[in-house]
């Protein structure tokens, strides 16, 4: 994010990272997958007891990534927060964040926003907690595909994007966060957490740079991706 455009409240915190000299990068691997975190209707269009956020720009940038990935047949996954019984299954997170009650499994609120044009062969990982890896089969799916690099888009930067990025790093994936394709409900929260992710856990890259990375890769076998992803 441009330092001249930082939201109020973030500038002083961001100076900390500059002073500490965080500069290292994890780089890219040979087999990336995109994971779109929680661009469900609850977040992008709102739901009962939860107004959602304005993620029009971020979903548009995510669509650019998805279109490029589809051209090269790179694996694509979505996540959504959903519960058969929200009051029971959301645990202590539900007590802290009561609006999770609207995330009922099978409801329109937990469906992936159609602006992304999700396709039947692009799996949706249902999760109960922030990380896309926690108590899901995501890691097994990625390993079956030989994925070594994860590109993250979605929301929110400070919660589920962050948790997934940390878990991806801990699982030894090259972890990239597509800067303009992630967002939060508050601009200062977004700025600080995006910088922290770049400092400690992942490489935050402009969408244009991620697209250039995709286009540098050879085409992969479409049938093998579909079989493992499904």
C-alpha cells in the first residue's frame, strides 16, 4: 500500500516494520493454487445481523486472478464459514463474534458470491474457524495436486486471510498474498495486518506481479487437476 495513502491510525504502527528492517521474501514455487478466503455473500452482500463490507474492488481484482488461473488451469479453491448448527458448532468464536449465527450451512449467506463466477470444478472448503486449514481437508487436496505455492485473496485481512497465511507458512508452502485482492472491514486494520503478513509470514505482491508469475509458468495437465481437486 502506498505510504501516502495510509489510513489514519496506521502510519505510526507501519513505521515499526520499517525500523525493524523486515525485507526478506519467501519467493515462488512451481505449482501455485489460488485460495479465495470467504468472499461469500455474508461478507460481500451482507446478511442478517451483519452488514458485510464493500469489497467490490477486491472481488474485481480476485476475478482477474481467477480468470488468469483458469486460462492456465491452475487449482482454485474457495472457503466459506458455515455451520449446520451455528449456535453450537461455532464454539467460543461464535461467542466472541455473534453474527456468525447467520452462517447457516446451505443458506444463501454462505454461498460464494457469483461475481467471482465460481465453477463446479472449483471446490468450496467449508470451515468453522478462521484458518482454511483447521479441521478441513485442504492440505490433503493441495498435496494431492503437488501444490507448493499458495496465492491468497479474499477477506478479512486481519482474521481469516491472516490465519490461513500463518498456517500455510507453518506447512511450508510459499505463501503469497495478492495485495489488491484482499480486504477488511476497516482500512487501518487492513493496512497494519497486510504489512505484518509481509514482514513475518508471506510475500504481499501486487496482483499484476502475481499475474506475471502465473504467465511465467508452463501449462499443466487439466485432467490431473480436476481429478485431485474433486
